C-alpha cells in the first residue's frame, strides 16, 4: 500500500475520534462532572456539550432523579433488651452532582450506614411495644437526622420508611397469645353486654305487660262496680217507684229464712218488722177466712197465699231444727226482736227519703 494512503487514513480516524471526544450528549435528569488537567472544571448539563479532547476528563453520569434504596434487615436492640430486625426503605435525590462526587466517595453506602446507626439510636430509647406502634415517630426522626447529615453531600432525603419490624419468635408467640386473650375478653364482654341488654328488654317487656294487665283489671273492676251500682240503683228505684206493701216485704223475709237456717249461724237477730209483717200476714189470712156459726167450709187459697204459707212453715221448721242442733242443753232461744227501726222498711214507706 502507499504510505501516504495509510497516513491519510490514520489522520481521518484520529479526526473522527477527536470529534467524538469533543462532543458529549447528556440525557435529561443526568449530569456529568468534567475535570481539566486534574481539577474540577464544570458540570455538563442535559443536551449537547463540547469539551476539549485529551485535556478535559468527563466522569460517569450521575442520576438526578429520586432514587429508592432498600437496605437489608438490621438487628436493633430495644430499651427492654429485645433484639428486633428492622427493614428500611430510603427515598433520596442528588441535588448537587459536584458535592456527591467530591464530598463523599460512595454516597449510597454512606446513606445506608448512617441509616443503620440512626435507627439504632432512635429504637434504643424505646421498648418493644412502643417501637411497634411508633413507626411514624421513627420515620420522622430518621428523616430529620439523615437530611441534616447528607445535606453537605449534595443529597436530599425525601422519605424514610420502615418496611418491617420482626421481633423474636418467642415474642411473636407471646404477642399472639396476648392478642387471643384480648379477643376472648372482648368477645366475653360483648356476650355479657348482649345478655344484659336482653334481660333489660325482657324486664321492660314484663313491666309493660304487668302495667297493661293491671290497667285492664282496674278498668274491668271499675266497669263491674259501675254495672253493679247501676243495677242496685235501678232495683232500688224500681222498688220505691212501685211502693211495696208490708206483705211483700214479709214474703221476702220468709224466703230468706230457710237460707239462713242452712248456714252455720247459731244466733239470729230478727228485726221487729219481721214479726209485725208476719202478724200482718196472719191477720190477712184470718180476715180472708169466712166466719159461720156452726160449720164452715175450708177456705180456698190462691197460689201466692199457698206459697207464702209453705215458706212460713219451712222457715219455722228451719229455725227449730237449727236451735235443736246447736244447743246441747235444749233448744236455744231466739234473740228478742230489735226495737230499732229497719232502714229498709222506713225507706219503703218514705220514697222521698230513699231518694235522698
């Protein structure tokens, strides 16, 4: 080959390589640091950038987007000397590419170690129960410490989240037993509350039913009393309106005497009106008989007079039988007739006084 041709090809290749080295394209949300003769010169922005070949040194790209780093579980000792494993997730963003490249050698590793040490300091001042229930407090404390420490590295910590807190297996078993006991306790309380409400409702129902039953009985008694009162009043008004004579009253007395004799009474008080009424009845019978000088025929009695006579005979026999049965030494005497006036007899004679 012609030496001149070979030299020309080499010159063209060198020119192409020089052009490629002079033009650097940076994607969006990326950044690249440039050193000139070993010193920091500038940071390339997204887009097309030109550098001096063989003089400027361009470092690898740095991602300016928010990044998520999940750290492996770390053992942490709580205040009550229990070892728990805590898994954390860190959200951060590079805000200064120069500081991230020159202030810290490996900012990912630095953030991880800082997270572990800060987490141990925060959790070490809490017991297990508080640790399990205070995740928001731990997250805020971690974020504050990490944001303050990583600010000079050109990194902003946006969020720190605790992904999992795993206590020892024995503690898990004890917690499960405790939760089971709590659930049983709540179930027993709810059951007792249900029974109490049921008993209260049952008692309320019994109370209402008793009240309604008592009101019904009271209403029935009132209606019954009113009915009896009206019946007595109507009978009383009818008796006094018809103005009964002593014969009818004597007949009523004679009908009641057999019933009194059948009872267990041993002493009877017979008002004087009964004797006078009986005398009136007997007088009525004697007056009704015809008087003859020698032989008189047996008088004919009406049906009412026969019933009155039969009632008088039955009353006399009942009184005699009762006296003989009750007196061991002989027949007992009937009490003397009362001299006090009979209210019913007086009322029957004076209708106006009965109405009052």
